[in-house]
C-alpha cells in the first residue's frame, strides 16, 4: 500500500549508554509505486504543472509541512 511517509524505530541495545532515539521517518516518492506510465493519465494545466513540478497528478508529492515553519 502506498504511504508517502514511512517510519521505523531503531534498535537500542540495553548496553548502549546513549539515550534511545525516537522513531525515524522519511518520505518515499510516488514514482516508486508506479510500475509504468499508462497512456491517457490525467494532467494538470500547464500553469499548475509549472507550480507543482510535474504534469501528472499521480506523480505530485508535496513537501511535508514542518511545524514551526511558515
């Protein structure tokens, strides 16, 4: 199943003197989940495609909003 954000909890040894880290998350691009580009895909308008960086909505992946940034 496609989810844009993946997270995992790194292993923390009981003998490790450092405090355990929280979950680590990363973003996966949508093109990883498209086997091939089918003909006739829906397209953005040209002006919208320039703003979003892609012509096809299925490949659009906005940057996640980080709290505290404007």
